[in-house]
C-alpha cells in the first residue's frame, strides 16, 4: 500500500491553455499577458500540491495512523508521526498494517468531554504497528515516545525501531529493564546510549537524540563527533559522545518500514523476543536533533493528549511544535527558566494567574507548589457563559515546582454562586493554604478558597488526578478597587494582598469600584495593597495603599528583601516585559505619574500574565500564548511560548554597571 502522498493521483496535473499564448500587437503586452496567467497557474498548482495531502484516503480507515511531513523548513522534517485516533484524520496517512492483538483504549479528560486515545501492546509477536513506508535522514534524528510500560523486569522491549534484520541500518528506542536506551547504526559502527529509569504503570515521555557535527561545527570545540542523548520526562539522563568515532558519523539508513512495539532485528543475540508490553500514546521521529531547551521542558501530565504538550498543531505540516516556539533572544536569552508546559491547553483552557506556596514567605520555603488559575475559551470564542459550556468553569491546577507535574486540580462546585462559576478567573495568590482568585475586571471581587487538607474544608472535594479534578467554592469574597491580577506581598515585613486592573490605555482605564464613568477623565492604572489578616486569612478592605503602574500591566508583586515593585506587561501578540520600579506609594486621593524603571526591562515572548515572587528569589509567571484559542483562531497569534517559567531579578548599582539587564 503506497502512502497517499505518493500516489500518482494525489496532485492534479495542470496544462497551460493555448488561449493564453496570444499573438498580440505588442511584444511587451504579449509577454505580460502570457507570464501573468502562467504565474497564477503555478501558484494554483503549488496550492493544490500543498493541500492535496489534506484529502483523506477513501479506503483503509483505521485508528492507527502514521504521518509523513510534506514540507520542509530549514531542512527540518517530521519523518514519522503516529498517534492513536478513533478514525483516520484528513491530514494523516494510513499505516500499512498492524498486529492482531493491538487494542485501542481511551482515557477521558480530567476537565472536559474530550478523550485521549492510546494503544495496548501485549508483548506478543502479533502485537505491533507497522508504518506505510521506510524513513531516512541525512542529518541527526530525534525519537520521542509517550508510553507506559507494564513490566520493567523484562530484558529488552522495543518501543520504536527501523533496524534491518541480518545487517546494519536504522535507529531505535527501547527499554532494557527499566532503563531507557537508544541505538543508531552508522557507517561501519553501532552506538548506544542508556539512562534514566521508568516506573511500571506510569506514563512517561522517553526520547533519544542523535546530534552529529564534523570538526568546526558549533559544538566542535567542546566535544566534536556524534552525541547521543537520552531524555526522560523533560530531563537529560545521558549525554555521551560516540565511542571510537572522533569525527562525523553518517547514519546508515534502513530500507525497512518502522515498527512500533517491535523490531525486525533482535536487540541482542540472546533475546530474540523484544516486543513492548504496555501502552503507547504517540511516536514522533524528526530528521534533526531537537533543541535541548525543548527536550528539557517538563510535562504536567494533565491526562490529555501528549500528557500536556500542545497537540493542536499536528494538522499543520509546516512546523512542528518544537520549531514553533519563540525562545527569548539577545541579552536576555538565558534570563527565563522554563519549568513545564502550561497544562490543559489541549482542553482549551487559558492560563491567567500564577501563585506559589513560597509566595511572600518569611522563612526558607521547601516543597514548593505552584497554583495556576485558568478559564475556558475555545477556538470559536465560546466560554462558560455560552450555552452547552456551563460546566467548563474556572479551573485551578496545582503543580509540583520541582517536577512540573500536576498534583491536584479543581473546577468550580455546582454549589458556587453564578458569578463565581462564570468568572473569567484572573490572577491568583496564596497564603497558608488559602487561595485568592480575582474575578473579571468588572466585578472587582476577590474570592477566597480553602485548600488545606488539615482544615478539611467542606467547600472542597478531593482531587484525584488519575481520574478527575475535584471541586471548590469560595468561603469568602472581598470587594476591591480593581481585580484583574493579584499577589500576596510583603511591604515592610507586613503581608498584604496586592491587586490591580489591566488597562490597555487611559480610555480603557476609566473605572471606579468596577463601574465605568462615561464622562470620567482619562484614568491611570494603580496597584492596591490591602492588609491581610494572618490569623484568619481575610482581607481588610477598609483601607489601602496604592502604587502607580504602567499601562498594559498583567501582573504585579513586591520583592520582600529589596522592596521593589515588579510588573509584568503584555498585550496581544506582542513582546512581553518584566519591569522593576521603586516601591513608592501614591498618596491617597492624588494622581501620580509613572516612575522611572530601576533597570532595563526583560523582554520576552508574548502572553506574560500574573506574577509570584518567592523567598528564594524566583519570580514566576506563565504565558497565555499556550492557548488553543490564540493559536487556532482566524487571527492567530504568531508568538508561541507555552510555558510556566521564572526569572530572578538582580539588584545592582546599575549606574556603575550600565549594560547589566537586572535579570538572570
């Protein structure tokens, strides 16, 4: 069976009509009227070639598919893409065959009605998936696999392989016991790397990266040759130079079709049977080494497709997710430290708030947890207030700050009030196992939630991330001057809840207690600090201190040690900024101008939202550019930075340093 992108009738044939070859009275006019239609037809042909691959095959519908990239971008191609689906997708080609015991299973989303699909391989010779055609590469290679092993005591289990039986050729990703291993055949030699340990009955992202460069290459000064790297759940486990191969080692390509869960060649002479026993969700193979930045990003394991890595770009062959990411560049290229992908992006949730259990901590804080507030908005712009979406309420996700994994999650309880359930979900703050979440800007309310296991609040139902999220409802609400974003801060060793409203410009900022004044003069944005009662966790709204903010502020916090005001700024598909200002109070009843920044702003990709400053010096944030809504709507964003990340503000005498950016 030929893959459909190689079938002769896949692309229409175009012939220039003879009527376009006119005999005109003037040669320039004749040339013009001949060339222009030709260019138009060539463009039509190119469009047909581009889109003809999007037509589904008429036969062979199956839930097992492979994908051959039809385009190139800087010679970087997706060689092979396989994902479990319930039926053939229009942008994907059918596989050649599969074993009789491969079984399709489903896993429901934790927060929506979507399904995640995977295939069970039972380890027998008849349990495998075979691709439609061989693959080859003239550069490096990256193999990524989303798998769950049922048995880690077996000697060897093949996850992916295109090794040839009886001779050298190809590359593979497999397990040896619990260790992750990759193997590649070169001209006259074979190399293998192993590292990390998987756990039985747990989902993992395992990867094998082959990076080749000759002398004079970008990494040649450190260790020229061929580097083999093993990755496990967003962390490098093994990075070795190929032995006995000091220079460039071309990969010896295979002529056999790739196999999933099996290999045409035994992994060792004394272990002829090496079929994988477990579950496989997806396999990606690229003809170049993925960047280490990308491979070192953790996954939230949120229960959906790719365990949290965005999947909604699969249908676009022009660029992989890895190639789409806009990493910071210039002087600040290393100032942002990425933890994990924003969870629930594949469920069409958009992150707004970030809080830390170490936020505004006085003493050293351990076992840090991150809290993200998210709201639902799909590609068409439907939200929780739209018919049939009333269950897609605001969502809170708890992540382990050391691993990036989802540990708990909650949606709004059916017993919560209508405003609370339909809230846009702005910023989020943390204190003593209380969460403070702002409503949308018009409501000007902060809701308080109790998530303490010790207090056993009746407003909280348990969260089991293996099957579903729990529910929560507020135990208090507090009217404030502005409520787009919020943080717990320390000002002169006293804790406050600091909140503010997003103002695009002065006209957008006309508000007073949440109500717009039609005849109000142009307004200025401020952050408001309300005293926090540390005994009860309540907010004292009887008075406040205010601090001038720049327009387009999306988050605010205070450095507890140096008493500087920290601000995140973003709007639409434009660069974000982190700014640092002196913490200077604006007198009550007065209007104040924006202060001069303490150091140059940290520029980075679009979508920066809320802030959370910790006692360790980390300033956390997250980007809403991860959202499917922004990436797939008609006016899609160009920037793509789908991460939870942090930076560390640096305090220096900038007048003497000059070029220092103030961030690391």
